C-alpha cells in the first residue's frame, strides 16, 4: 500500500490486504439524474446499487474515496440488531414495533451475506459472534437471551465452563452466542459493493465534495467544485462529514473515534492456547473490547475518544488489554494501528427517512453499521422507487441535537466513567469467584482431615475407657513389709 492509500484508508490490516481499484474520476460536467447520493460509504453504495437495479439513474458523490472512513475501517462484524440495547428499544416503542425493527436489522445482515455469496466476494468468512459477560450474572444473561429470542433472533446461552473452553481466560463468565452473525473483510466488501453498483448502472465520482444543496422544487440541485447535479431525489448518506452542506443534520450525531490494532502473526498453537473460537467477540456494550482472529493475527479494538488522535497513541493500551485478558499470548507485537470515525445519535439508533420532500437521510449507524447500512440503503431505495413506507418504523427515533462541544465532553466523561465502573465490577466478580473457590478448597481440606466413620466410633470408645479409668480409685503402692500403706481401705 502506497503513501496516498495509507493517508486515505489508514494504517489498517484491511487496507493492506484490500484489492484497491484506481481512483475514480471526479465530476467535471453537469449531470441530470433521478437520484443523487451524497456519500460513498456502505449506506450510500447500497442505496445506489438498489436504485440502479430498479432501472433508475443514480450518481454517487464522494468527497474522498469510496469507504475511506468507518465503512472500510471497522472490524468487520456483521451482526443482527442495533447499537441500542434491545430492552431499551422495547421500552421505547413496545414489543411488536421492536420485533419489526429487529426483522429489518436481520434483513440487512442477510443482504450482506447473500451479496457476498452470489458474487464470491469473500469465501472465507468466519461465522458467529459471542457477547460475553465480564461479571457473573447468569440470571441477567438468561433474561437477555429470552428477550432476543422473543424479538426473533437465534441465540445460544453459553455457561461459564463452556465459554472458558473457547476463550481461555478467567475474565469471562456467561455469554450469548449469535450463530447467524458472521465476520468479513469490510473494505473489500465495500469496494465490491461499489463495483456492483456501477455494473447495475450507477455512476460514482470520487474526489467530488458536495458544496451546497438547493432542495426546493421538483428537481433539486447539488453544487460541486466543478459541476452541478440536478436530481428528483437526494440521499444524504453520511454522519459528521455532512457538516459542510447540512450542518443541522451533522449536529444530531456525535463523532466518536474508535481504535483498532492488528498483531503480528502469532503461532497457531500459541494462539489456540488462548482462543479456540474463530468468530468475533465483544465483552462490552461500549468500546472495550471487541476482537477476532484474522488468519494468524488478532484484530483487537477498544478505547474511544470524541476527538481525533493518532491511533498509535492507544496501541500500547490495547496491547496491555490483550495481555491482561490472555496472558498466555505473552507480549504480542503490533503491526497495524488505525482509527475510524463513526456517528452516534443520542438514542443510539439509525436515523433513516425523508427529511423533506425528495431529501432522504441515512445516518447514525455507530458501532453496528454493516447490517444497518444495508438495511437503510434497501429501505430508502424501495421508498424512492416503490413508495415503500418501512422507513416510518424509525420515526420514534427523531433527530436530536447531540449537544455540540458540551455533548462531546459529556460523552467522553460518560465513557471513562462506564469503563472504570465496568473494570471494578469485573475485578470484583473475579475476586468473588476466587473466594468461592478458596472456601470450597478449605472445606474439602477440612473434610479430608476428618477420620472415617468407623475410626470415629473407635475413638469414642477409647475416649470413654480413658475417662472411666480416671474415675477409678487408685490402690497405691504397697508399704514396707508388704503391708498396705496407711490410709488405704485395707489398712488396719
């Protein structure tokens, strides 16, 4: 990978192993299309492909390169559900509504899988995701699994003994397994999706930022540095990077940077001594930690900031996390470190729908984007072409100002606080387990030191005989001339 590619995609294992096409030409002549998609990430590419497959003309305007940020820099987990926890979704919209949302999220997952299978994009995907608990709470995990099944997910409940056979560490207790989840090379998938969109008839222009939008009238106008686009529909497929053209939309998402490292190659036997599972793992709802084995490397993500930072600054901390959880791996070396910027809405749900007539939004996929971007792209394409109204299921999750600089500060402090509390709770859980094990060992030792039942009965008999002997009067020693001493019962 050359210097321009590193500058674009970061020092990423996935960028290093991606099949990068030559840059696409920017837009230099005016265009007139049915749909203009602003943003060349996964949501925009899915929308463009599905609109083009339905016979409509579509153009994608990307300021940088296709999938240059979160769409190509994530860890490749394709999961059901959303960034927000299921119980909160149910509490907000009710069980039936939540089931409909969950079905849409699973449809997004299925879309990614089917697209990859039909076009042989990556035949060596790994299956499964484990959401593990760092505290001992079997009842709560059972309740979460029951709710997920009620929503329509196929999940497994793994007890502590089973999870520690797969992840050989005392840091984990119970887990929920998602066999329908799978894990991919995210950048290769995004690049393939762009190629499929072009094959369907879409036009993609890189290095073409949208500078302004005029949404009035039947034909909306988008201005770029060298040309203008007229379209019946505009799709804003982005997060914080929409700030130049739609600042009021960009202000509804919180910019969150997450950090990822990839180790140097680890010997297969050594890796298996720590991790016998080849799917993905998450041991938190926030940033610390998510990981999976990719070939002979460990890809590990964690840490979160609301500002931009050099990812190598956090590489040492992530390396310490690996050693803390899996000390048997020793001091692993880091080959790659990178970061990506995702957008989180206040309610941690996607922002999908029609803003005003003919202007659509697909945003806020933070932390759960591979399935939800596919979901959103399909929904918007169907809404534009077919008049489908499934996107209205997301109306309860309205656009809310994320708080600006104060919101970013609050989010950062909340993360630090949550991380500290989580670590303290995990440490307490491990200590309680050690104390229980120590107590059991002590009781076993005490039991082992006790005599058998037969020995005990004999000891009781011996003790009684000794007590009887002590109560018996002493006859004393004989006196001179063999006569009993004075004072004895036999004395004259």
